[in-house]
C-alpha cells in the first residue's frame, strides 16, 4: 500500500512542478497582443481572399493594428462598411473603397465555339487544360467546367451554355475566381459602367474567327471609331484605357463580332 501512495505522491509532485513551470512561462514568455487587433479583425468579413495583398484577414488586421501605415480601404469584400469601422477603431480618416466585381473576358459559349475533342476526364478546367491546352476550339477561352463557380463564396458565378457568367450584384470582389481560373480570363474591375472586351484571344483574326465567331479579330474598327483614343489594338486584341473611356458606345456599335459591350454594373450599398 505504501508503494502505491509513494507513486501517487510522486505524480502529484511532478504535476505541481509542471503546473508551476507553465504559470511562470505564461507570465514571462507570453507574446503581447495589440488590443486593437481583435477589434480590427471583427471589422473584416473573414473571406480570407487575399485581395488586400495579405494572406488573409488576420494578416491585414495585424498590419493595421500595429500601425504599419497601411491603407484602411484595401478590403474590397468588406467595402465602405468595413473601411469605416476600421477607421473608427484606429481613429483615422475614412478612406473610400473602390468596389470591384469579377468580369469574364470571354463570350465563347457553345453557340460560337466548338469542342476539338471528346473529353472524358475530370470535370475541372484545370484538369482539362493539362490535356492539349483544353477542350474547346479557342485555346484562350472559357472552358465552362465551373472551377470559378466552385470557389465563389457568394454563388455569384454560374456556367450556362459552356460559359461562365458573373452576377455583379452578388459579387463581392474577393478575386478567388480570378486566382482559380487556369485561363486567366477573369479580372477584377472597378464597379462602374465601362466598355469591356469579351475576349482574350491574341491569335490573328482569321484563326480567332475560326475558333470563335464572337471573338475579337483585331480589325481596329473600334480603335478608329473611338473619339478619345481610349482603344488600341495590341497583339490582335482590343485594349481599353478606362481612364479615357467616356462610354459613348461608338466602338460597341462598329464591332463586327460583338466582342465589345457596355457593362452595366450596379453594386448595392450596405446600409
């Protein structure tokens, strides 16, 4: 019986010593936490999309709390609401957020393109791209297998007739779809009404027309028609300088393939 009591006593002493060491360690080795960090973190939506330039919301919140002179308006998903809350916590001036939405630079649905093979693999754009650059006739266009839709946290993207579409009213501008797309044809754009190019093909016009009936063929009609010089054709593809574009719509009218559109974006403002 004494042996059992001795063993129990030894265990109790060991437990006490370990507990004492933990108390000492917690007091002298603890890492100080900025009291503003949890307050700032609560202002962010928690999308962890990386649109702010940090790996996640924690990284951005830490930089703000530690006074790294980082801008308070970098959280696009949080918008003006998050920016205003952050400025109130830190006691800084409110900075307006430039809202952005995702845009698919492609108009090649099943009616304007065709498959070049009978794909039997994994239903994934990334997987299909590994096989001869993709399934479709256009090597630069949307593959229509929905990798972007799968990662969208707001279900703002859907695939219809082989082409990805974005609902700008639901899009929060997190950019996860743009990072996921293996074709790199999804771009985050400022949420204003501007002329957009629904194509990403840089091949010569004849090849583009053969691959897709609605692609940009680099004819330069839009470039010649633009009264403010906002459009240039580079690499067989129309490029638009949105700082010059007045949205007059003349380029859209002369485009023979319908590759140019005026994107009417309405982003709801949070109360």
